[in-house]
C-alpha cells in the first residue's frame, strides 16, 4: 500500500515492483504467463492469491506489476507494463512468447494501452469488469493488429461502478473488429 499512498499523496508512481507466482510443475518447459494489471487503489496481495488457484489448475504463471493507484493511462503506466514484460523475458521458467495481458477495473485501461502500443507482444487479452479506452480499441491499427487474437471480457450485471450497458456496447463495437471476442456476463 505504500506505493499507492505515494501516488495519492505525492503524485509519485514508482515502477518496478511486482508480484509473481509460478506454479510447481513436473515439466521443465517454460510456462505461459498472465500479466495482471490491478484496478484502483493498488496491487493487493489478495489478487495474487485468487490468481494462484487458477494458475495451479491451468498451468500458467502470474506476474502482477504495481502502478500506484492503478491509473494505467497516466504517465509511466506503459513503462510499468513493459517492465513486467521484460521481467518475463529474463525469467527461465516463463514463456516469453506466450504472454496474455489481463486487467481488472481500471487495469482495463492499462490493457487497452498495452494492446495498442505493443500488440505483437500479447497472445490475448482478458478484461475483468473493465474500464475501457474505446478510443484506442476502435482504431484501424488495433483492428489490423488484433484481428484473430482472443479477447475475453468478464463482467457482473450488478457492478455498481461500471454499468453493464457500457460493457455491452463496448463489446458489440469490439466484436466488429475481432471475431475472437468472448463475453461472459455474471448475474
């Protein structure tokens, strides 16, 4: 939380801190990776505990960078994302050619940013109750570079911060760009 407080009180968003979880496997092959971007108010260790269960079950690693209060579209957000990606390139147990970018809530802005700036770096996107930057998602460059790549959107119908109709409209728009979008609504 100290990094979140530094952002709130000083406007300082240091990059470089991250959490990582790599499940134990019998194989020596490198694991696919999900880089998870937290939402507002910081990178809680509890996120990693939730991701750990999914990673153990499905055999992938988690890298969760910290970026202050989670305003990933602020100056330095792209640097934090790239540092996490670089971390994956230097880790012998992580498959640098199989990285997915995921974000929760405001982390969705970071996913849009990363997807737009370095589309070839990501195998797919996961957006969980996301705040979306449709301005980035609706460009011809995004359409051209993301055509055919998987995009998963997960959202609760009773989310009181991000209305379901906002997500419905955004998903319909994105569907026109990418036939591989999957959308799951949860009551």
